[in-house]
């Protein structure tokens, strides 16, 4: 039997009761009966994650939330979400043509230098993360949001030179704000408490130490002030186009996470499991944060 725990830099699997072959160490031990009896879905999930993370890393999550059919409500929720995206596409096109302003910081101003500094800082953090962790964590919403923030800073700095960079920076304006907001709110105030609650008393100090790492503080806390900085370095009022684009980004990642990562056993965000009818509350929470953050920044812009 194995259990997952946390060291300072990474998760560690502590194995207990593993039988060893005393006669011939070159011969592998026969497969256990409980492994053979696993459902096909769990076997596939284990194969997909063994190369990257400890095989029992997510076993603290109740089995029925990791393996099994989706709730019909999950399918219905994503169908309605997609229908809403399709329905509002003409409104988005009108907003892009008549409401959206393309704003870039003037070259040499303090706002331009802030965008340059922000881009350099984000690039350096990316380089350190890739060297330390490799590329696979970039499949997470957190790291993809950090990547969008990096790209926005770079395109802001180049916006005065290149029209394409200017458009890209404006398209990414609210996705970077909502990505940083969801990461900061959900990780620090939802996921962390849930994970901590399910851990044993001996694991909790390691988990706290794990989250105090410099890189994790950058992508879970500092990301939000940086996203706010990127907004104020080229200030403008948010329009429906911003809301729509960020909603599409959230939908695309949600589909990717549930159909690829979750299916292969990478249960990075267990509260969003589609295998319970309660998933509608988790998905609605994200929609609510999206709508609330949009209205909050609209209100600040009016002030």
C-alpha cells in the first residue's frame, strides 16, 4: 500500500509493505490481484500519469470522483455553456468593431517601462520553472494563465511598433485578469483548504512548506498584482468583447482539462470532477467569479 506526501520541493510517495523477491532480484514480482482487478478506466489513468508524477499522488481523492461515468448534468452544463458562446458571437463581433479600443503604452513612458519590466520578470520565472519542473506543468490552468500574462506584457511593450502585437495584447487583457483572479481565489481559498483538510496531520506541515516556495508564491499570489499592473499600464474600460473572449478561454480549458488531463488521471482540480451531480455548483462558481471580476473592473473603470 502506498501513500503520497509532500517534501519541500515535490510530492514523495512513501511505500509500505512492498514485497521483495529474496531469491532472485532480477525477476519482477508477479502482479498483485488488486491491480488486475482494477477497472479499465483506472488502469489507463495510472499508465498516463506514471511517467510524470507518483502513481498514488491523487489517491487521497475519493475513488468515485476519480473513476467512473460523468454525471448527465456535466454534459448538459457544457452543452448550455457552448450554446451561450455561439449565441453571443454576433454581439462579440459588434463589440469588437464598435467598442474595443486598442491601447498601448507610449514608448519611453513609465507605463512602457513597467510593461518591459513585467515581461522580463515573467520570462525569467518561466525559465526557472521549466528548468526546475520541466514543461508538463504548463498543462495546468495556473501555468497557462502565467504564460498568457507573459505574452501580454511582451505584446504591450511591442504594441507601439507592431499592430498585431497591439491586437494580441488587447485580446489577452481580460483573460489575464480573470486567469490570475481565478488562480488566486480558487487555489488559496478553495483548493488549498480542501487538500489540507483531507491530509493527515503528518502531511500538513509539508504541504504548507511546499506552498511557501518562491515559484509557487509567484504563480499563486504575485500573478494577480502583475495582471492588475498590465491593465493599468494601458488603461481602458472593459467591453463585452473582453468578457466574451475570456469566457471562451475558460470553456476551452475546462474541456481540455476534463477530456484530457482528468481522463488520464491528472486530477489537478478535484472539486471540478464531472462524476457527481454537485459539479454544477463548482462550474457555476467559476462562471460567478468570471462575471463578478468583469463587473468589478467595469465599476473601477467608471470610477
